[in-house]
């Protein structure tokens, strides 16, 4: 990509950011529609996991260590554990609500779709983070 002119690189990077913004907005719309269409606001409980998911990474992971590499640091391992627990909670909360009969199949499907759209957004962000312009991890 270094052989492209500067204006072309900026245009491509703007398109990548735009696609991330569209994915995040699509996940938010699915999350809200799961509540509004079925007149039940219990599915918004899974938003807590979206808020809590990056917290261990922000508080415990060092800026020098990569989350994907093996480490002897106990704080980094604790961070990976808490992040994994929050990730499982993102699927578990709608599943428990469906099993308890609090939400229907439609809201459950929209909740899981929202979760996977947010997951796809994070994967695309990490893919974009390999480039120098947007790398913060």
C-alpha cells in the first residue's frame, strides 16, 4: 500500500473507518430492535457485557504486552480470564433470558445477531490495527 499516492491511502483508510462505523451502528440497531419490536426491554441487559468487556484490558493489560501473546505476567493472564468471562456473558445472558421465558425467539435471534456483528467489528478493527495509521494496541 506504500506505492499508492497519499490521497488514495487516506481515501481507503476513511472507507475502512466508515465500514467499522456502519458495523457498530448495525449492532446497536439490532440491539435496540430486539427490545422495541417485542416490547420487552430485558434484552438490554446484555449491553452490560459490551460495556464491561474492554474494562479488564484497559485496567490490567500493560501497554507493552500484546493480548494475543503468551505471558508470565499474572495480571495479563487475569485480564485474559476476565475478558473471556465477559465474552461468554454476552452469549449467556440472552440464552438465560430465553430459557427462563422472559424473551422470545425473535428477540433472542436479534440479540445473538447483534453480538456477532459487534464481534465482527472487533475482528475487523484488529485487522485494521496491523497498519501503522490506526494501531493503538
